[in-house]
């Protein structure tokens, strides 16, 4: 079995060749597209490993001729152009795998061996995504490369995707990228923030309702599932969905159909489902706040977005991207000096990419210079809130939280739900005590739905009758 390696960097080629030969593969190396085509015309190879940027052409754009002559030849693509566009273009060729540089050389060798062993015909190349497609994701860090590779694997199928990550990391942008670059791009992209819909209305919003289904239902309403027919339904903040709605969502995913509230007709679902959350669903399942069977229905293909603090190398590219967007929206055109970019890279960015974007827009508006250096940037970063938090750390709620963490030591992945329960118990007790155990008045004071309060009291094993007796 022999492999044709197309790589003009001699040092990289030597390392790849050694790894492939260690797998028992014979390697023939060339450096140009012309040499590649000549060798493929003269000899038979078991696999092709090619770089993208070659002296006489693009390794991806020129694969059409290779596919025409050798449709079953497995192809592995390497690239230092670590963008989502490159990953998508590589995927659209039907390549067996795409490796952004730098890559694990042993993993590459194993992948080439697997590609040869698969022996499956590779489909013709799909139409390439245009280079100026204004793809929504920015960054070339190793962490983002993993995200890009996962995106490319779900573009040609309708598997359900669960996007995980902190607030502000760009989960909706990933969902949009999957939609725009996938098979359903011609259909609608319908995004729903399930946390923003009142619990009593969420089923109507998702599944629709019939006329007269409830007070105020004066006409038939088509829900988000039907609105997304032929396209993609993005369920954001899925961890905040009420349990009753979770049950109906599970049924819809299982059966492939929905029933409008107050209706009897089964309506087939023709929408790809992508969900996202910033919560630890495993901990919520353990706390009884999220259905385990729904989790497994949604978690078919998980994509985890890294926080910005884990990809500081992308901050310069993101800042430049946001400066262009700001200028396009009428703000002054600004540039960042090298020391300003370095200063941005040292920030923690707890709000992630969303926080960085907002800061760049504010900087573009407030800066007095076209080129912003570190000296001008530093005052805008406004470190005062963090300093004040540290100064007040000896008293108040922050001290109580720190003491509770040290004493309770909740297990990793359960901190949020354990802390929430620890905070809710005394809070509910105080309010119920003040209302003499009256749950309706307690819910009104708390600003939550009475059913939500009743549900949480049951989950926390709080008996409101105790407060009635005390009253």
C-alpha cells in the first residue's frame, strides 16, 4: 500500500513520511499540483495526503481532476489556513479527514491507515463555499479547530446537535453556521430562547395552538416547530425549559411529529433540531430538573465551545473583525496598536466573545485616535468593579458564598445546582414565614409563577404547612 504525499515543506514532509512508514505504508512525495497529477496518471496509490497551499495551486480547488480520475481514492487534507471556510471546503470535497496545522502526527498516520482500510467510494465534490461567504465564526486557535471539524461532520446529515458553552461564547453562531452551510440552508432558521418564554406559554410557542384551546386563543397559532419546516429549529437555553415542556419536546423528537395545544391532529416535524445551554445538564439531571431521556435525545452530536480565556490567540482576529463590523454600522474606523492587542489578550473576559465585541464597539465610539494604543485602551477597560469586589471581600454576600464553598465542597459539575438549592431554602423559608405559608402571596413577592414555587418546594422538601402552623 502506497501513499502520495503532496507537501512543499520539506521538514513537515520528513516527519509525515516517517510516521506513515512506521504504519507500514510506502510514501511518494511531491511538491506541486502538476507533479501530483502526473504521478496519479502514471501510478496507482492507496491514499492521497495533500496540503492546501501549494506553489502552483490550491490543493482543494484542484481536487476535481483527481476525483474525476480516481473517485474511490481516499483523501486527507492538511492546512495551515485554520479557518472555518477551509474546514468546510475540505469537507465539501468528500475528504476522509481534515487536519489543521499543527496536528498530532501519530493521529494523522492512524487516520491515513483507516482511510485506506475503509475502502469506500468517496462522493463527488459538492459545490464549494465561496471564499467571501462571511462565515460567522472567527478564530484559528486549536480549540476552535476542534469546533470547526465537528461542524463539518454534521453538515451533510440531520443529526441533532447539542452546543455547550458559557454565555457569550457564540453558541447561536455555531447553530447558524451549521444551518447556512448544511443541506437545509434554503429553509428558515428559527431561533427560540426557551428561558425568555413564560412557562405557561412555552408549549404554545413551540407547538402552536388551536382556536379556543385556552382563554385568549382567538385563532389558530402555528408554533416554532412548524415555522422551521424545511430548515433548522434552534432551542437556546434548553436547560431552562420547564419539565412539562421537556416531556412534550421528548415526544416530538421520538415520534417526529407534534400536536398543537388543544388539537388532535398529528403534524409531522420537518426541522433539524439544534439545542444549546450554558448549564451543566448532568448536574440538573441529578437534581431532577432535566429529563435524562431528553438529554440523550439531544446529545447526539455534542459541540463544546471554548471560553475566550482558553483561546487568547484569537483575540486579535476577533477584535479586528469587530472593528470592521463597527465601521460598517457607522462607528468611526479604528485600529489597534500591537501593545493594545497584547493588553486585550491579558484580560479574563468573563463575558467571553460577547463582552469583547461590546468593548470593541464602545472603544470605537469613545476613542479620540484612529490608532488606539495600550495607554488609551487601559482606562476604557475599567478595572474598578473588579478592584471594588476585592476590596469588599471581607463582608457581605461574597464572603458568605466563599465560606459556603469552602465548607460544602460541592462535587465538580454540581456547584451551580447545589448552590442554588442552598440559597433557595432560606430564601423560601423567609418569604413563607412572612406570608404565613400562603404560597400565592409568596410567589407574588418572589416574582415567580405559583406552580414554579410549588415545584421547587417539593424538590427541596420544604413543607409550606410548617409556616402556616407557625403563623
